């Protein structure tokens, strides 16, 4: 089952809102339902309850909770994102906190979730200050992704300030006593992933993957794509078995595949990453992807379609199969 979110006419896109798709035994993706929503550009599921969350990416940002009903997600609750243009949200593994990142003004919002998975009161807000060297993209904070990591900590990429902002989850969320992690100036961290004591950070502005150890010491950096020209890296995610790291490249419109701790001569010094393949994303502007079993699903925003790639020994291969949906920006795979 795939839940697809994207941009709607009021938020710069052409999508209908939330779309639910099922993969048939024949391999074809079949639409099950559509639910109207204003700009649900990123989605997340509760770890235990049938609740689906979405950011509503507009100037007066919102967040909504829906029933995770494949035949028609229904609105259960909505509220403010605490800032402008929210672009990502995540639920902590215990199902206690929902973190919402606001790209527009950099504010992080933390909602406590009740026993039903719905919002318990108003969000705790964590604004931020700072800027980076790029006057066009880094004049102010731009919180981009929230990742719950080891030690009851929350990590937030800030594309505008070249930082990983950190928070601790006690009785209430609070600032990390050691403050944010400062990354390479102008890198513009967008998405990140954690696996076996390493952090992998995709730089949207410099087109690089930076690798850090558990203490956030930089181990090395490598280009996210072998293609020449501009590259606005979007999503980054390790495989379930930890053997590979996948990166979506907007501009080249590819999915790059790196072997983790490989022995190839192409391995970048310090990163432990070796590029083993780079394949077409099946469309234009791959904003997000999800791997489920032996398939990868890529939300190609400017092609108005989700492409299906077949996984062979950890490497995706384009199949030419696409599911038409307006301005997709997030695809969430759920086993059924």
C-alpha cells in the first residue's frame, strides 16, 4: 500500500491531496482513494495506531491527522504547524511526540500525542536564528527534516544555517545542552539518515553526502551524483539490511546507489561509501522515494507521477511503469 502526498493547486501544484494506491498481484498500481487536503507535502504514520499525519505546506502552516483508511483517509484533527511552510514531520518511536519542521521561518513544533494518536494541546515551539553564506537560500533558518535518533534525542536539519539542531526528549522536549552541530558552510543540509553509529547528511546546496560518526565528527564527503551540472539532492535513505545507501538527485534526475563499507577502488576516503550505480529516477525532479520489498517507488514531482523501479541485489532498475498523480512530493509504503 502506498500513501502519496503532494502539492495542490493552492500550494503551487496540481495534486488532489492524499492518494492511496495498492500494488496488485499483476504488479500494476491501482488507485484506491483520494482525500482532499491543502498541500500535504510530507506524510508519516503512527508507530502503533492507524493514524496518518500530514504537513499542510502553506504560508500559515498546518498539520493534520487522518484515519489510515486505505479506502478513504478521513480527517480526525488539524492544527497549526507553529510556523510557515512546514515541509516534514516525524513521530517518535514511542508514539508520544510529533515533530514538525517549518521551512519558511525555521521553527520546530513539537506536539504531544494522546492515547488516540491525536494532538494533546498546542505545540511546543522552538524558533531558531542564524543564516548561511548563500544570500538567496540561507538568509534565515530553514528547518527541513526531523529525525529521532539514539539516546532519546531529536535531530533537525537546518538548510538555512548549515546546522543539525538537537533536542532532548524528557518529560518535555528541550534544547540539547551541547547545542547544534555546525556543518560545512553553504552545504545546506536537507535530509539525513542514521545507521549503525553513522550519520549520512545530504547537502541540497553543495550536492554532497557528508558522513559523521556517532559524536558528529565528520569522516568524509562525497558527491551525491557523478553527473555534471547542478544537483539539488533531496532524499537519502539506507537499505533495510544496511548494505546500501540511496540518494535522490534533482537536476540529474537519478537515484544514486552507494555500497556501505565496500572495498571498491571508487570508495571515497573516510566515508565508507562506494558508488556502485546511478540510474534514472523514472521521471523529473525526484523529491522523495520509498523502498518496499523488491521495489522502489519514486515521487517525481515535475513529471506528475510516481515511478516504480525494480530492486535487483540492492540496485534499483527503471521499469518504465508509472502511476500518474499530480505533483507528488512524498510516498509512504505500508506493508499489508
